[in-house]
C-alpha cells in the first residue's frame, strides 16, 4: 500500500541515511530500535542477577554474626 504524505526535508535526509528510500529507511530505524530495546532488557536482567547474587552473599556473611 502506498500513501502520499508530507515529510520534513530534514526527516527525509535522516531516513535516507538508513535506506535507499523513505520506507526502507523507516523500517531499518525500527529494526535498530527493537535491537536496542532487547539489548537494554538483557543488560537489565544481568544487572538484576548480579545485584541478587551480591545481596545473597552479603546476607550470608552478616547472618554469621
């Protein structure tokens, strides 16, 4: 499906850096954003795991006293 839309010149220039036309540029940007979001979730999960491990170790150390 095609649609006629008005696009700011600067926005078009940005999109064309990512693809040979506006549509491909937008789809590539979306793909990159999804990858970035997934990486962020992965880092958050790793951070939570490290925090939990440190907390458990500290609890074990302090429970002895």
